[in-house]
C-alpha cells in the first residue's frame, strides 16, 4: 500500500528507534562498565574467574538499575504527555515519551 497511516508510520519509527538504542546500550555497557570493571578487578589481584564472576554481578546490577530508571521515567513521560500542552505540540510530547520508553 502506497499510503500508510500516521499511526503505522510512528509505530515503525518507534520499533526502529528501540532496536537502535538497544544495540547502543549493549555496546555502551560492554565498553564503559564491564570492560573497565574486569580490568580493575584483575589489577586488584583477583583471579581471572573471580574477576569475571564479579564483572557479571556488576553487569546484572547495572541492568537492574537501568530497568528501574526506565520504569520510573515511563510514568513521568506518560504523565507529561497526558494533560499540559505548554512546551510543545502533541507530536513533540509523543516523541519525548516514546524516547523515554524505548531508551
């Protein structure tokens, strides 16, 4: 179909954005959190297995914290787009809440 509805188009953009941010978060956690944690733990004298296990615990704790932050911001984003129109159009509020939910 040559014409798609605005809602379908937004859903498609949302899925594209969510997929991209998922990859960015994965790479970021590996490079910024897990790598330095593993190197630091090995420098403190932990064996390779113990450093790897502690790095895994750090990674899981990081994922839990990210999940909690996403849940909190999802409610904030929903409340912000519900009533007040000061600060932008409806599409701006939709984009802001979409970004918070998919990040």
